[in-house]
């Protein structure tokens, strides 16, 4: 199956700093990628849909100026958490659709990035 | 403000028994449903999917049932093994909208 990677897998930063998380589709081109956030013992919450070459679509309640998304190529989307605070500590997961994988909506998930803000 | 943590429902089964995990979905317009398995510290892993024009689909040791009348999905795991211990999420999406929404999740614990 298609492979999606994330970097870094784990990051610890100080409050007020910015952190960039990368999501890459390794063996396919993804016109659409998705960013999720998952707090402990909770489900995945969709933050935004990242579209290659255009602006991301953010879910209600997600601040676009705080969570900057860039999808500059068909294999890379980045999520930057700006001015991070302890409440931003979470598990961030990306996923990507392979447009050539048939007419279903199967998404391939990355391994996640654990962000801890001190 | 004060935050309240949510606790995932837990299903505990004996190794070798069958497991049934249930899920209620929210959107009547959803037409594609997926079950994912998530192990601790990892991303979700695809298990099985089903389209809304079906009510049952079988895979290897897993079966998904869909009841559109009551908007209910279930995942059946046959001969549950310790390696099946994980959190299981159902997800719903619409082939026109592409956005996938995850259910609350169930933690499966397999006793050896």
C-alpha cells in the first residue's frame, strides 16, 4: 500500500516558539492531504484539508494563523504550529489520498508526530 | 478553563473469542465507511471498508456490518489474538466531499 511519512516523530519545544511538521507521500502524488490532532484517549479530530497549490481549508474552531499549512508540492505538506503553548501539546497525524487508487476515499496515514510544549 | 478528559470505551475479550465493536455514525449522507486500528503512539491502520450499497463485507478474520436505517456499523473480529489489542475507530466519509470524520473509538483488550 501507499506510504506516508512524518518528520519529526517527536518534538519538544519551549512555549512561544514555532514548530514545523512535515508530511510526505513516499510512493504516490497526493493532491490532497489532511491534518488531524489527537489528544490522549480521544479520537482524531480533523484540523484542515491541505490542497496542493491552493489555500488549506480549515475546520471550524481551528485558527488558520496559528496552524499554518503549506502544500507546495504533490508529495509534501507542512504544518507549522506558531507561538506554541502547552495546550497545543498533542499527537498530530497527517493523511493523504492517492488519486490513482480507485474511486474510493481511502486515506493513508502517517505515523504521527508527538508535540510537547513546555 | 477546566477540561474534562474523555475515556474510551473498553472491550475486554479472551484470546480465541470473537470480538464485536460497535459504532454509530452521524451523517446520513455518508456513503463510505472505514474501520481503523490504532496502536499506541502510531497512526491509524486501515482494516476494512464498506460502501453504503452493501450491508456486509468480509476480510481475513474481520467482518464489517452496516445498518443504514439506524446509522450503525460494527466490526467483528474472529478468533481474537493478543496482537489485536489496540484502539479501533470507525470513520465515515462521502465520496463527493472527501472529508473523513472519525468516531469516538473503542479500546480492545485481549486477555491471554
